[in-house]
C-alpha cells in the first residue's frame, strides 16, 4: 500500500502532474512525445520501470528504466513506487523518485500509466490531471497493433483484451477528467494542447 502522506510530501512541490492513459495502440505515446518536443521547457516525462526486455531502439533511462523482477519487487515492497501493475508476466511501475526528478526542474510531470495505474494513483494525494487517449474503435486499434509487427499473436490478443477493458472503464464517470478519441492525430493533439494550455502558460510565465 502506498503511503499517501509520503507521496504528498514528496511529489506536490512542483506543477500539477498529468496522467496520460489509454490502451496500447491508441496513440498516447505519439501524442506525448510530440507535446514534449513542442514544449520541452514545460513538460518532463516520468520514466517508468519495467521488467520486460527493451524493444529495438529503446534506451534504458529514456524510454524505460529496465530492471529485474527481484529488484523491482524489492522497490515496491519498500514503498518506492506510486503505482505498479503486471502485464503479460512483466512488471511496470512509476517510482516516486522519477516524479520528483521532473518536478524539481519546475516541469509538468507526464505519467504514462495503464488503467490499473490510474486507480492506484487515485488512492494517493498526487492530484494530477487525468486524460485518457482512446482509439475510435477496436477494429482500428487491432489494425494499428498488427501494423507494428512487434507482437506475437498471443501477446496481441492479450493487448486487445486489455484494451476492451480499458475502453469500458474510461467511460465510467469520475475516472478521467477528459477522454480524447484519437481518430485523427492532428485533431487529438490540438485537443490535448487546448486542455493543458493554462498549465503550459503558468509554467512558461514562471520561467520568464
């Protein structure tokens, strides 16, 4: 169980974080990377930990902190993570230190978490803006995942099943502040920027 007091004490010293969630293939990583590229002086990415192997092109410490299951379980037991989840036999999680590193630079911390992570963060005092990025349909999502050619059929079916659950839960009242349907990347990006425009302006003014 995460110690909420510790989370509040250690993570509320900077701008309000943003939680981006949505199923694999919905486009949240693409939107997040573009947002950070266009506003690199405003946003910082909370690099998650994972026990899965790196994919081609992924860098340790940039895309993920790649670690072992034993090391990550020890960190979870020690209360070092604000959220964690298991998917396809691999652990994923966001450490308190990763959020602190971003907020210490007076940047808006972006957390990329799944629906389990969203629920766990809601049990803390982090108080982020919750944004869900969703595909227009399961059919579109499946095509996107297949086009990646990074999944076995078994892992693809697991991701699709997780996506069905994610899409259902994202429609429940109170889970997210905003749900963006990514049927057009440009429109979705403009919607995301519009939602965060006030926060972007505050950070920019504080730095000027």
